C-alpha cells in the first residue's frame, strides 16, 4: 500500500512568482522567505516522494463565482498552469496521477463527501508556486490537486476540512501502490487583502496555529469560519488547507523545519515540513 511520508505547507503569495522569475531570492526583502525552504530541499532529497496530493484554493481561474464547488478533486493526466491576472509567467504543466485521483474520488464519495470531479483542471498560483518553492529545479513528483473553496461564502467549516483531510489520508494509505506520497497545503497564514482591515496580520494566532499542527492538530477545528476570518483575516482563512494536510498525515509527526516571516506582500508568510512518524 502507498505510504504518506509527511506534510508540507506554504503560503502562496503571487509576488513569489515574480521574485523567482526575476531571480530576487538573495535580495534582503526575499532572502528570509526563500532561505526557509533550504532545509526542506535537503529533506525532500532524502525522502524522495513520488506523488504530491495538494490542497489549495482556486482564485477565479478554473472556477469562477458562477460555479464554485466546495471541494473539487483533479482526475487528469496533466494540469496546466495559467495566470488569473497577476501577470506571472506560467510554469510548465504538472504531471497527474489519475489512478490515485480515481481511488481518492471513489473513497471520498463512499465516505459521503459530495465532491466535484475534474478531468480537466487549470491550476493557478496557489498550486504552482508552492511546488516551485519546494522543488526549484523542476517538480519531480506526480500531482493530485484538491481545491477547497475559500473565496466565496459559504465556506466549509474547519471541522469539515479536517474530516476531508482525514478521509484523503485514509484513501492514500489504502491505495494499492508502493509509491511514497507527500501531502501539501497552500495558502495563509494571516492576511486580508481588502476592506477596512486590509493589511491585517495576527502573529500570535499564526504561531499558535503552527504549534497546534505539530501536537494538537484538531485545535483549529474549534473555530467557526467567522472566528477564523476574525483571527486570520478574510484570506487568512486559507489556513484550512494546512489543516486538511495535517489531518491527512494523521498520527504523530516530527517538525523537520518551519519558517515564519512578516510580511511578504500583504501576508504573514509561513511554511512547515512535518515528517510522519
Ligand atoms: C496575496 C496573498 C494570497 O494568498 C493571494 O492569493 C493573493 C495575494 C498577497 O499577499 O499579495
Ligand atoms: Fe491566496
């Protein structure tokens, strides 16, 4: 059966794509952010995952406000990156793993998750940039995207996203394959791009959330969506992707590395690498 080797989480601020394209990784503004990934590159070289299951939120590229699935799972042989309006150079297509996609879809529906199945799926900065950050030399893993709606209300609760993650983890572990799977969650941490609180960042909350992912993974499920928006900002609610990732990994974890840096654009930028024990 397939094995989950761990979980990776990262912010996905679009400006990262511009910084990579312009080679700004060593500039004082960007260095504390990009340096956070170096220990994770070494860990990935050691553990060598074959497949990445990626929880992310689409920002109006593959889904728009007229059709917005709460949960959507990709089932394509390839996922093309496109730019929904930031002016970012696109990255090469990502390889899919349809056998795992369909296994996940069958398991999730059987577990009563009413998901949308996507045999074609464009992926935006939230999918592409974290993969580029984890594998700057080229993405060696096959991928399965899972989109969670965090852009148009009503959003799925933290408890529901945790349950989804747990079901995804169970499905991966029951996949008849000897492949090694890493689960990735992108977005967050605290940020708010619009309204009176634009620029809002909440460092104590972010740090408590990051700590909880190591040894109290269900901690964030106590909060309603409105409480999460209040604490983390309208877009900071993307931390739901981190929560689903941690739920999928399950059990106990070792923190390989974590980084937290304020600000990147309007966002408190965080990343974590957690090894399954
Ligand atoms: C920013 C952050 C995001 O998560 C996003 O999707 C778009 C923009 C930002 O901080 O600029
Ligand atoms: Fe975002």
